[in-house]
C-alpha cells in the first residue's frame, strides 16, 4: 500500500512509521524537515500550514491511506478535506481520548462514551474536528477513520501530570530529594501506553476498509494509580522513597492555571479503556510494554547524554512555591482545629 503520514517525527508517528516500513509499506512523510525522518521513508518537505507549499509537495499523487497526526482545529480539517477529497481510500484522523466525557459517568471507557469536555479547549477542538469529518463521511463519503490515543510516551518523555516540557526536571527533583506534586490523593487510575504498542494498533488499521466510519482508542490494558506511576518513575531514577505531595487539583490550578485543562479536562479523572474494539479489528494487537519497563528506558535515554538533561528552573520555583503555599494552608487548618 501507498501511505502518507502528515507528520512523522513525533511520539506517535515515529513509532508508526518504523513499523509501517518494517511491514513493507511504501511510506511518505510530509514534514517541515526540522527532524530526520525514518530511514526508508520518502520525505515530502513542506509546512502543513502553507497550503500552496503542501499542494506543490503532494502534486497529483493519490494514496491508499493518509494518516494525519497534526490536525488540531476544524480549520485544519477543512484544509485536509480540500487536499484529499478523491485522493485517498482511507483518511485516518488522530484525535484524543481526552475528548471523552469529563467527568465520566461510568467506566470502562468505550468508543461509545460521549464526547463532552467542558474543561479543555484542546479536547473540544478535537471533538469539533471529529464532527466535521463525520459530516464529510455522511454527505460526501469521505473515508474517515478516527483514532483516540490516551497518554502515549516514548524514550524522550517522562510521564507525570505535573511536569515541565523539559522532561528531565522531574527526574532531577526526585534525585535531589525534592518533593513532587501528585494531583488529588494519587489513587485515580490511569493508563500509560508506549508508542511502540500504539503503533501495532494503528498500523493494523492501515488499509482496513471495514474501519472506515469507525472510531477506536488504542491503549495499554495496564492500569496504575498516579502514586504507582510516580513510584515507577522514581524507581527508574534510582530513588527508593520519593517525596510525594498530594494536592487537590482545584488547589493546583488555582495557583498554576496552566494545568487546568490537562488536569480537570483529563488527568484528574480515572481513565480505564476497553480495547475490545481495536482487538476485534486488529486481532494481533496487544500492548506488551509494562510502564515500569518503558519508563526505565526513558530515564536511561536521558542518562545516556547529559545534553538531554535540561532543567526548567522556572518550573522548579513555581512548584516549590505551590508546595509551600499548600503546606502553610495545611498547618493553618491544623491549628484552627486544634490538631
């Protein structure tokens, strides 16, 4: 099959590209060219935001499958519809499992769980993208398949909910014996998926005509509490007893509002996924990477090169300030109640 990835160097797309090439697909990656693409893939260099440059890069080619990893708004989707009407037999849109109802009415999450997220613009935009693509399916038979990944990671990422874009900051704090912030009481249940496991499900759907018109989430079946997730990160970092400070999400977001969408709109809620549907369509799909093993590889990746170990000093200051404010409030409450 002739496959086009829009994007191809990110967490999801890089693993999918490697697996698609290993399975013998003819793969082209449309990227801006800021990162090297997977060996064996054809590189079409253009910024997706530049419609004229993209049209020139694509020429008159047609594709068996187009996978779009970087459409985030309805305007992005409109552009893709203009580009690929009549030019692909399957258009796979990467949405987000954060689009599922928050707060959840029931668990586990299935593909029929309502899409309602009043807390996070990112999720609402993904919902709007899905709605536009499904309207295109109904009105013009546009061959869309929707994928909803949850938190997926690779060796370059340390996955905890209160973190910095400079991922090593959390590992550094743990190793220095500094406290780290856990939302709530740390018992919310979460699912972490390694990108190589996600790729098995996604690549299994390439060219699957029966998947057109369907939505799928693709996640691990391993379920952990946030406490267990932080403890696994600490273990990988060589820290046997991490200092976990449990702070209500409302308190965190009142002090650090930049975390509001990600917490209230996603990570403050338990997320347990029923993967029956993807396993029915891709019988060979099984997630085999336990989180403790995957995150150990992540820490090893950072440790292999000191240049990767960037520290976010501003985040450290903000987190220390938040923890101090929480502890002052806790002490004040104890005194008021005679404790």
